[in-house]
């Protein structure tokens, strides 16, 4: 198995069980490798968390970015549709990055990974809208929808889409 395949197993384990519960031996099983191989690629539990976060980040940005239409409100609404699909398929308990941020307060490396993820999502929102000056506002709608999704489901996505259309003057 290569590093990406191991990171995929780590991502699944952390997504399903959180960060406190799975022990390193359980993470070894979830990754499908020996303990020696796991530690060769990820020498600490912190490195395992960062590997899982980075793997998830790449998958999420790839999903959001694929075949976007011309910048504008429609492209932003597509991003929110994809967020809803992501939440349903990959994050029924909420944003894994924010869960890691909360589980490891003060951990500089995990904070850096989470901040990079959030910054790149914010930049994508600005780019997709054609309004980089509104990237922060659109990002807040994204974050609000992802935070509300576990209890509100698609209603959170639809509310974010309506708010984005208003913000972008497309109502």
C-alpha cells in the first residue's frame, strides 16, 4: 500500500470514530497495513491526523472544482449542491477539519492543516462566484451550511444557496 491508500484508511477511521477514540493499533487495522508500515509513513498519531486531513482536503477540493460553469451565482449554487452531497456521503457528523481543530487545541501542525483547507475553500468560493471581494461572505455561508447540515440536512444547503443568490444580486 502507498501513502495515499493508508491516508484513505485513516480518513475513514477518523471520520467514523472521531479523533479521541481510535487507538494506533485500531488505526493500523483501518489502514490495512502493519504497524511498522503505518509508522514509516505517519510517525505519530498527529501525523496520521494530518495525513487524513490532507487526503480529505484533496478529495473535497477535487469534488468542488470539477467542471464548474462560468463564474457566477449558478457556479456557487453548484458548490453548495456538492457540499450537500459531500455531507451526506462523507460527513454526516459535521466537518472533520473543525472536529480535528477542536480535538487538538493549540496543535500548530493540525491548526495549519485546517487553516490551509479553509483558506483554499474560501478562495474557491471567491473564484467560482467571480467576486473575490465576496469570498469571505460566501465562505461563511459554506461554513454555516456545513455546520448546520447534521441537524438541518438539505434545508441548510438551500438556505445557503438563497443567501448566496441575494449576496450576488441574482434574485
